[in-house]
């Protein structure tokens, strides 16, 4: 989780979260909400396998909100930079992250 707090932008935060999710199977739904004023990002994650969802929640120390794992991640005031990820489909990020985890 410390690596997530050190992320400087949405792209690196997304990659970090997906890497942490990798052992639990494919991600079905993923949403980040950045609150600049509070210097926090909330991340909602749903796995393809609902059976693995409780293990992910426990491993990440997340809360459950409407069936989704919910992470509240503090970030620095300089956090930003959505332009690297805004035009990238989720399946590309999954493949890229999976390739890096296995290398």
C-alpha cells in the first residue's frame, strides 16, 4: 500500500492498484475518484470472480461498499496528471500490468 501513497499521477496509481489485484484474478470494474482538496483518491474495485473479492478486500485492508472493494488512498498535493491514462482502455492497462508482474 505504501507504493500507492507514493504515486505521483493517475497512471502510476492505476498501475500500482492493478499490480496488487493481479494475484486475485482479472478486474471487472475499476474506478478512481480524485479529491484534490483532501489530497486523497478513492478507488473502487470489482473482480471478475466474486469468490475472490473478500480475499482482495482483506489483503488490501479495503472496505466494502455496494460489493466493491473501496480503497481510500492519501496522495501528495502535487498528485495529478490524468492525461497519460485518459485515452487508454482498461484491457491495455491490464495486459501491460500483467506483463510487468510476470517479468
